[in-house]
């Protein structure tokens, strides 16, 4: 027993799924916007962000281990299961 699937049927299903995905993405964007408030950043913060972007473009980076050594690594608290 074989089921034949036409290319048109596959195409229609892909289109349907894409529309559904766009709807989900739109809903998630709206949810994020309502839950996470926008904040103003100061001119100093803008300058710092631009400097960081320039460093990244130049390939400057540090490892996670270096950050832990410099700032101290704190252990994460264990969260009991089924607390949410």
C-alpha cells in the first residue's frame, strides 16, 4: 500500500506551516514586548557598546575561564525540581 503525494500537496502544506510559523513568531514578539520593558541607555553606554563592537570586529576576546579568574566564579544555586 503506497500513498502518492503530489508536489502541489507538499507545497501547500509548506505554505500552511510557514503561515502558522509567522503567526507564532508575531505572537511571541508581542509577548516579549509586553513582558520586557525597553530601557533608555546613556551616551556613555552607547559609547561602550560601540567600543565592544569594534573589539569584536578586530577579533579581540577573552575566554570564559579568564573571566572567571578575573571576576571570581560563583557556584550556582541548585534549584529543586518541580518548583515551577
